[in-house]
C-alpha cells in the first residue's frame, strides 16, 4: 500500500512521533493506522514523543579530555534521580566521547554511537527510562594542556558542574586549581576583551545613574565611574579575579608564577538558564486525575 504524506501527518498528530518514525511505522504495518500506533508504542517512540513537552532541567554535565582538546556536554533529564541512573550515565559518557569529533550540538546529534545517532540513542533512552531528556549544549577548548574538573560528581567525569581549562604551557596541578576556582567563582569571561559589550554597557549605565544620584560634579563622577568599572571587570573576568587559592594574587598573576598562560575555559552547570515550571502537589494530582 502506498504511504501518503497525509497518512504520515495523521499518525504524527495522533502519537507525536517524528516524521521518519511515523513513515516507518506505516510501512511496517502496510498502512494500517491502528497497527502503526501499536508499532510506535511497542518501540517506545510514541511514549517518548508524549514526554517531549516536559521541562528537562536536571541531568549531568560530562567532560572528556583527549590530548590538547577538551569537550563538555550537558544532557538534561526531568529529575535529579535520573542523573544517578547507571544507564543514563553510560549514555552521557558515550555522547561526551562522541563530542570530541563534533563541531557543534547539531553535528553531535547526528554523530554515530554504536550504530545509532546520538539523537536516536536519546530517544531510545527516553522510552526505557521514562523521562524526557535532551542534549542541550556542548563546548570545547584547546591548548598545550587541558585540565578538567567536575563539581558535585556523580562519576569522576560527570556531575552538576563541569569545568575545562586550556593552558599554554604545562602545569596540571595549577590547572586543576584554576578549574576549581572557576567552578566556585563562575567568571563571565576570560578577560575584559572577551566580555560581552552589552554586559559592560549595562553595568556602566547603572554606575552612571548611581554616581549622578550623589550630586557630585561631572568631573568627579567620571572618575567614580572609571574606578567602579575597573573593579567590576576585575570581579567578573577570570584573569582579573582574586585567586581563591591565594587571594593576594589575581588569577593572571598566579598563572605567571606557575609558568603558564590561561588560553581559555569552559564552565557548564546543569540547568543553568532553564526556567523550571513549578507546580504544587495538589495541582499536580488534580492534573493527573483529569487525564
């Protein structure tokens, strides 16, 4: 039987399955809609699609280092419990390893992992574990040496916060200290030159408004703003921050003492920037009762 676009659309509307999955289901069942729905349910694909609307703001960040290259990936789940699941951890580890050869998240979704794409691997895991999951982001750094650190680790290579530090030079112990500093201090950029101009301008405007409230002369205000912006840039840039290991030194000065230069860093924190939808328990029960 010929499978038409209208049939595929109808099945997608009924199950929420992807276009290719819907087409395959109809092909496998010779166009029988009811059997195609059962086929999708058997494969877990309809179930996965129904869960795709749920907020996935938990999960894990995994880090992998290979020579002078490091990659961090964030894979989200709905609950923190799943982050402790061995199956989920194994999948995240495979995705992170595959990311070493990917240029960005979209390329990673298409990367092969044991004969399946990463996207299909996640879909299969949604069906077996029963929660919505998503590959949210990845980031890479390169240098003479890349050092990794995981905070709130579920395993040695994955946890709630993953940090990579790229160095020019070789000093793993110092690199680890810097990675721990980054996990705690969460700098916005490596240096003032790398900071988003919009962030700088917004802070400058705030400081102008504060200074003018003082009623002081414009010449004095200009100097006040200059001093406050210098302090702001020192607080939000990695190289300008006071080193947590030795607060008497900036991170940049500490790097010079250690005989290396910090070439770049990555810090990924699970769920960062995701707006979680909160529902009280009574509302949740009522919603479930309504089907």
